[in-house]
C-alpha cells in the first residue's frame, strides 16, 4: 500500500500574528514567504472588515512585500459572498461604514444592496430626530421591502440603525406576501446576518472599544422588549464554523491556483496518492482563532502565538481554549507547520 501524502493548508490571522498596530511583526513577512517556498497554500482570515477583499489584499501586499490576491483574503463578512445567488435580485439592507460596505456588498453580487443612509433617503420620516443626508439617494428598489439585513462592519449611527432594523425585522413585515415564506414565518422575521459577534476590540485608545457584537446585544434587548419575540441571528466570522468552511473552500482554490492544475486533475491526484489533508489555524486570540480551529473538524490543528492577545509567557497554553501548538511568534509557528509529519 502506498504511503499517504500529507497536504498542509494554513489559515493566518492578521492582527496580533502578522501585524501589530499596523506595523509588521519581526520576521512575519519572511515566515509567510516560507509557506510559499514549501508549497503550502495559505489564506488570511481576519474578523476585521468593512472594505472589499481587493483593498485588503493590496494593503497586505504593500505591508508584507509579498503578492497577496483577493481570493486569499477572508474577512468577517466574506462568506456573505455565498449568499449572492439567493439575494442577487433582492433588496438587501447593508449595515456598516458608508460607502465601503455598500461597495463590498455590490462586489459580492448583491445588485440591489441598500445602505442605512439610502434607506433613510427613501423613507425620510423613519427617524424623526434627523433629516436624511442631502447627498444620499434612494436604493435601486426604493418601494420594495427589505428581504434580508446584513451587518458588514461596525454600525456607526446606533440610534438610526436600531430604529430602521427594528422596523425591517418586525414580524409585521411578514404580512407582505413576498416576505411570508415558510422560512421567514418559522424565524418570525426576515433573515438577519451578522459578521462578527465580538463585543469589544482594541485600538490605540487605552481601553477596549465596542464593536458589532455590542450593537447586536443592545439591539436584541430593545427588539425583544418591543416586538415581544426572540431575535434570530445568523452569525459568521471566527469562531463560527461557516468561516472555516469558507476558508477550506478558498484554500482548495488556492492550492489549484499555485499548482496551476485544474480541480479535476487535483481530485484525480488525491485519489491516486491516498492524500491526507491537515489544516492549520494560526492566531493570537484563544476565544476566536483557537476555539474556531478546534471546533472546525478533526483535520484542523490550532496554533496559538504569543504576539497578540495571548501574551502570558508564564502560561504554557490557554486554559479555556487550549491550542494543539503554542509558539512564540509566527516565525516559530511556520517552522512547526513545516516540520509537522502528522504525528498528532
Ligand atoms: Mg488577532
């Protein structure tokens, strides 16, 4: 019997692993380059977002000095891309910084995406405390109901956003026959997709700042108080499995891109060679990177680095979400991955 071949794939977190405060961590660029030299496909998976993947790829290319393509970048909202056939023709309400989040939504194929501010422009009386911005124009489907809400990035105008979301996610909306699907009736409202459940994040400010998850929890409280029914949220972002399923899909794509073979050739090679696949998830945050990789399936190995959130040198591993491997930095993490022979 032929020996099975070990195919390695790597998911790299960005902040706290490759960059710190926008600056490249020592040795990080070279470490990533070593993955390429060893023909190990890799993608970047970050809970950041709010821009198009092409913009983030450009930024990483500039900072790391290696060529990063958009398909290698998975931000918290990137899996929304897979919803594009479902909502290609629908009016989708996009929450997050304007216009970059709207542009990201349009780039995924949501042709009738509508920002919170477009919605305000088409329903001027929706928020009595303020007029819509005079430069905002209505969406391409101004009179049609919103079919799904997607939070791409941090809400920036909570009062306006909470009011509009409370309206469009109201159970009363399902009286519109076009929205009264079995799926919506079971849920009690139209779909609500959230791309990051984190409550806080770190910035240059000395204390953590609220992010998307904080908005959702505050909104959930208000929604349930007002509508007297539960709010059902579809999450993506790390540590949710959807992020790792998407990463697996992109890593296979990346393997084909770097090897230059077609999908069919790759499958043939795999079945001939008795191929075994191992996916490594490298990150600095036990609660998202390590928990996510640990629960993504038995082919996954988590690698915790000490250059970000987990920086306690006296701790051998994280107590709540222990990683398969703990390394000082990305340089050591890449060495561990290259040396891995499938023993664990
Ligand atoms: Mg991180």
